[in-house]
C-alpha cells in the first residue's frame, strides 16, 4: 500500500464517479499487465460500485490477463469482537 500523499477529485455526480472509477480500474489493469503480465482486482459489494462495474463490461481490456478477481469486504471487525477470538 502506498504511503504517499492522498489526492482528491471533485466530481459532479454519481455517473461521473462511476466513469472515473472505471477509468482508474482500467488504467491500473493496463499498468499492472505491462509491468507484471497480469492484473488482480478486489471487488466490493453493495450498490455503489455497480455503475462502475457496468462500465467495465465491453471495455477494451486484455481480459485474459485479469487474474484472481476477488470479492472483498471493506468493513472492519476487531479481532476480539468475534466469540472465538478470530
């Protein structure tokens, strides 16, 4: 994980956010494929990212090099919060 400065973008609405998110994912995929030969992605659930994911469908991408697409959960649960201490 990068420890550099964080940058923010002000976008005009949900559609612009979805378009920007899809562009960032595709750009990261291109960069990873050029540098490592493959791309890994963790998808989050919920409704918020659906518009971005929909924009990826049919996008010009080297899909054969998209490996290990995971489903993630961005929620945080403290280790001691679970009954068995996991």
